[in-house]
C-alpha cells in the first residue's frame, strides 16, 4: 500500500479553524466549557476531546510590525513512532498507510505514550482512563476519502495524498517561499506522515520541537535494555533449566534420614 | 480594505489564495492586523472612518502620476463631461457642495452642460477646467500625502507603498479588484467610501474586465437574494422603485422612474422600466386586477419620508407601533444602540418572533435590566425551518442564484418561512373578506397559486419551484415577440421578451431567464469552464441572463473591439458576434455604444450626482470621532445624514471628542460566530472555540490602563456598556492623528446574554452546553446611518475601556 501524507502549508493557513471543527464533527468529539484567556486559541491545548488544535502566535516582524502565525497541531504520525514502541497493549499501531492508528478498546491508560511522544500529542482522559489522538481519519482514508480536516480547509493549506507526491509539493512550495522556509517532518523519526511547510525556522513556532527524536530512554529501554532484560530473563530460565538437568533438584536427603532415625527412639 | 475575507468570507479567500499562487499581490488596509493581513503582501493601518481620505489620496496619486487607463477613461466614463459652472465643491464652499439647505442638497447645480439638442457637452482632451476630470483633479488636489497621513494615521511610506502597488493595474491588460464589506458600508459616509473605490476602478480601467470589479462581500449568505427581491423599503423586486404617494397613476410612476437620455448611442436599458413594472404587477395580481388597479394596490411611501431600520425603531421607541414581526433576525443584538432597540420593544402590544433558535429578541422582556411585570408585550415565538430543511435558492455576492435541495425535515413544529407566510396570508385574506378594511383588495386580489390546489381553493403546501417560475415569469396570453409565437402559460425565456401591456408576468425581471422551458437553471452543476478565466457559466445561474461579468463591453477597446487583456478576454468578436461571456448589450466593434448600459448616458460615473451627499466623495469624520476638527474642511460630519440625536431622546446621545470616551472603537466578526450569534452560540463546538466577548487593544493602551492580557474589562460608550475579556495584542497599534496619539480598539458583535451562565434560567429554558459570556456590541453603537442607505455607523464610534471594578 502506498504511504499517505497529510501536507500542511503554514503559509496558506488563515487560522479559520474549519479543520479543528471538522475533526470534532467527524469523530463526534464533545465540546467542553472554555474561557478566552486573551487569545483566539481555544481549547487552550490538545485534549482527549480535541485532536487537532490551531495554535495562534504573534511575533514581531523585526520592522516594527507584527506577524500572526497559525499552526495546525495534531499527531505527526511518525514512521519511527515512540508511542507505538512503548504501547504495552498494542492500542497504538501502524496502518498500511504509514499512519498511527489508535484502538481505544485496547488502551489500558498507562500513559507511556504521553511520556514518549516527542511532539507531546496524546492526551489522557481520566474519566475513560484512556488516551486519545488524531488517527488521520482512518475510517475515511481507508475508503478513498481525505481526512475531514483536509476536506474542510478552504485555502488548500491542508492537502492529502501519496507520500512522494506530497513531499514533492512540499519542497516546491518551500523553494517558492524562499527565505527561512523549509519542509519539516521528513527528516525526523523516520519521517512523519504529517509534513509541514514552515515559512519560518522551526524554532520560531510555539511548542514545535526543532529536533524531535524518539527519547533516548525509550531507545535505551526498548532497543537495548529490554532485549537485554529479555535475554537476561531468558538466561535465568535457561540457566535454571540447565542447573536442574545437570545438578538435579536441591539435595535435602541427609536431614530427612536423620529425622526419621531420630523419630524412632 | 473594508473587509477581512480570510476570517469572514473564508471560501472567497480560497480564490484569493489561488490568485496569489498565480502571482497576484494582496493588499490589506485595516485598522487592525487581521487574519487577511497575515497573508497580505502589503499591510497598512488606518483609523476607522478615514477610508475616503486614504482613497482620495490614491486618486490624487493616480492623476498626478498619469496612471489612468486613458482610452477607457475617455470613452467609458463621464470624465470628459462638462459640468454646470455654478457647481461648487467643498474646497471652495466651507466643506460642502453647492445646494445644501437644511441638511438636504438641492442638486440643480450638479448637472451637465448640454448642447441645443440636449446632448451632454464633452471635452475629449480632458483639459477644460469645467470637465469632470479637471474638477476631480481639483477636488482631490487637497488630499495630499501629508494631510491624508494626519487624518488616517497611516505613515506616508505605507500610503505610498499601497498607492504604488495598486495603481500598477492601470496599465492596459492589467486588473485589480477590491473585496469590501461592512468595513466600508457601516459608516455615515458608507456609500461614498464605495464610490471612491468605484471611481478608482474606472480611472484604472478595472470595471467589466477579468480580475476587476468592485466586489461586495455580502454580510450574509442570501442578503444579495433578499435585496434583489426587495427586502428594503425603497425598492420593489428587481430594483424597481417603491411608488411614492405623489405618483397616483402607473403612467406617472413609470414616467418618473424611466430614465431618459439624449446621448445618441446610449442603450439606456432602464428605458424598458414599464415592461418590468407591468410584469411585476401581473406576478402579484395575475388577471384579478387591471394594471392600473394593481398599481393602486402597491404600498406607497410618503414623499420625503424614510422607513429604514433606524426609522422603524425610532418610531417604535416613541410607542408608534402596536405589533412587530421580527422575522429571521435578532434586533435586540443586531440593531444600533441595543438599549434603545430593546426599550422600543417594550412599547409593543405584540411581537411575532420567527427564528430557528432562542434569541435575545424573543426574550427581550426578561433580559438584563428588564422588569417583566411592567412589560405588556405578548411574544409569539414561531420556530422555522433552517436552510437545509427546505428547498430553495440562495443568491451570493457574485449574483449566482444557486438552488439548494432539502436535506432533512424540520424538527417538531418548525415550518419553512413560506409556509408560515402562506398561513398568515390566508387568515388575513379571510379577515379582509369578512370585515373589509382600507385597500382590502391589495390582499384579497393577490394570487397565491404556488402549490397543489385543495378543494377549498387554498394550496395544500408551498412548492418553491412554482415560486421560482413566478419569479421568472410567464406569457399570460398567446403572444408573438420578435417574430416568435409564445403560447399562453409558457415561461418567458428572458427579460428581453417582457411586455408593458400586461401580457407577461415576472416576479423579478432580473431573474427572468432563471427558470425557463429548459428547466431550473439555478440547479445546474456543470463544472466545465469554457472561458478559461473562471466564469464557470454552466454552474447554477446568475443574473442578468447568466452574464458573469457585467459591463463586459468595457473589457474591449472602443474602436477596435479587441480585448484590453489578450490573455484573459471576457468577450471577443468572432467576425459576426461576441463570444465568451454573455455580452452586455455590446454593439459591434467601433459602433461607439458606451458599455455601462444601465446608466442613462451609458458611461461610468466619475461624477455621481445621484448620491444624496455629493457627486464626489469627501472626507467627513464619523458622528463620534476623536478629533475636534475635520482636517479636510470646516464641515466635521456628513451634512446630509438624518440626525436622531438632535431632537431625539436620552438613548440617542452622542459623545464626540469627549474625554470620557477617548478611544475609537470598531466592531467586527470572527470565523467561528455568525451575525448576532443566534445560530452559533448554541453550537457547542463553536462556543468552545470562541466562548467570550472580547476587546482587542494595543499593548500601549493596555499599559496605559493597567490592563493585562486575559483580564476582564468594561468597554463603554455613552449609550451602554459590555463586560469583556481583554486581548492585548500588537495587531493594534496607536495612531498618530495630527500629532496626537489616538488609540483604537475593536469588539466582535456576535454575543448576547441568552447563552450566558449569568442569566436567570427558568423551567423549560434550554441551557447551552457551552456557555458564552458577554452581551451585544450594539449596546455601544450610535443610532445614526449613512446619508443614502441609512445603514448604521457601527464601524467608528468612541468608547472607554476600564478594568473591571475601577
């Protein structure tokens, strides 16, 4: 199956939030009471019931003017997905499109994925004791449709298609924009399936990691220690087995004879 | 400018984005850096209410630098026309035009010089000091960079950057367009704001061409449809005029409103007026009345009186109305000066409130500050169907009539508006038949066969297709027109076939051609674009006669007939006829017919004597402004507006240059909410995104007032106040107005008390899933309107902002 990519071009996004709402509508996610904290951004962060969030950010343009930037923040659908690696129950897994699907039924609420994700995406719902995140509308893409957010986007900032085609578009656009513009995502974590075209350097954007990686602790645990520990556990079992074969069960025979002998007096 | 398309017309912004991909430049001029500004190539700030100064400066720049599309200006506009030498302009007449008397203009000096045959005298060299072009130059010579910058607060370099970029479109073959909305209309000089841009577009040759035009982004998805079908007091469907009391006969009426011209080559399409008025009368009364009788049944206006929204609520406040149908609206939040509007409603005996959701209007009697025990108004709330729960059409900003099918049934007792009106009509008719009454026939003779007829002579339900066909029109008898025989009952193919003798009907001549023997043109969904310039002529239908770009005769050279823009032609002569878009009354190349066929003289009006407040736009300050004097002239405010504050009441107070209200305030929208929020505040997903009424203010102003981002503050004008959340942002910056610092703030107008947690809920009330906070922005706005349209000035008035509890 061809890998699919959701391409998001920040230079075309107007922060209208059709995508944020389309996601809620398609996935029937409830709304919660919010308050305006001095920004259009609401809810304030990704939540178990908010799987994509438009982040609003104002920066100075260096000339006394202002830049107003909008970023569609959602699961990056990593190839080398830390969350899939750590998930003990297999609730998080890769689909044939390269996206990371989420099976709520299997989630045990351990929150390991939350610690693992370099993009701080999954969110925990204490009432359900489960996490939630964007699944790139698997039910839609598996039926030849584009994700709900992509369909709703009026300016074409969001697009969806085959990975190679989307990456080609991304690089073309970054080149067109010039300056500090770049493609973000294809060089990290094995390549993400949500790719950004960033008009500014990654470091300018709020909460966007410049160098996202699967955390060393997980690599250490999953790639080294866990196999080692399994090896060690296996070694202990194997060792015990061999010991039993070679030496037999523990010899407590002398004591028993003595007892029966003494018992006869 | 005058709009924020990215936030409020996001689908239109899809096409702006595409245009930019193709190399177009986007210019955003706005008091506040908006979502549109964030995508623009050039952004310039200006103080709310100073658009004419800004654009007047652009006109001066165009003329000073010879950037006009010369041939276009000479042949297609009234720039060469000679004006009456007694005509005086504000620069030499204390800030007003000649003829001002008691707040109204006698326009006799705003006329053209004519020869012995009545033909307008022209100077094609554009040099005569009395020709329109030279008067234009003289008038705008006062709009130099310095004074414009001091009025608008826009730095000179920013003015120049905008002027330089936009006027490039004056080059032959280049085009620019303007997308404007309420940022321009909602001012006491609203119409003149738009006029200034229309003049710029004419000077640059941008009307009637691909990528040009003056494009109104309508404020509501079907307001184009409602104005086309005459929701406003001064017009009948198809922009015919509402008869005045002083016009007793149909002949007098037609004579008054049928324009005449002596220009030999002008088509003067409105000369067909009598065909359209006759056909309209037939649509209302069929053969139940003669044309003369039918004319007599039409509602009349008293001469000299206006019946606008402001007039209605002014009279209602004085207790002059017994009852009020509030249909698909929320005046308690949408009307200027909400305290006045809400108080006005307490004077009614009854109100019928037709709406989809619960609103501040239906509940006005138990709103904040109201004592229900003292209010006698009986409110009948009728639930109506939403747009997807009924079949019908919507007309958009591009004049496209698009048919919509019914997707679901309305819930509970909710009914389409048309069905409610039908029930009312039959009941009122019955009462008139039984009891008689003044002009009873106006109702009893009305035809109402818009559905399958029952045995009782009433239709069993409304069939919107039959209404659409009535709007298109029928032949009421066998008739031969243009050599062709049309049988009685045939749908009229287009308005070209409509008659003035009562043999045809048409509920709206502009829509004649929309539903014909070929079918429902508005329901077409052809996706091919044969034009190559994005006309999509097979998608739905647009008026007139599916012509997508009106005045397209101006898109070609007047002599050769060749398109100005070879790469994006709108129409082309193929040797025997025009191909491309539907040609707009364009004669063969070189025939000399001027292309603006709806104007009596056939040319675009650079000089516009039809306006109530002047043939040239002039900068006047808003009714409430931060400056003591108008820097442009001794006349501070538009002299031709109808004032309610002079003999008005407490609620009509104004505060200008008042230290209690030192900041300019404007109102605007957000993507997430719609109008007064009646439809959107009840939607949890939308309320979650924008839960609270807010005020946006500059970092500098916040510092001055000790306000922190996210803090609750009070914004107030002399008429009312609202509690809101402060958004402190660099997207507003203080203005330097004539050397003084003037701060501006802005508030959205989507909020109302009905969905707030603070109101008193009683048994049976529905509580919103997500509460919003804040009441209507219009509590602050002034009760004053434009001189031509009376649209309220909600975009520039004076307020103060204080921390809560100060």
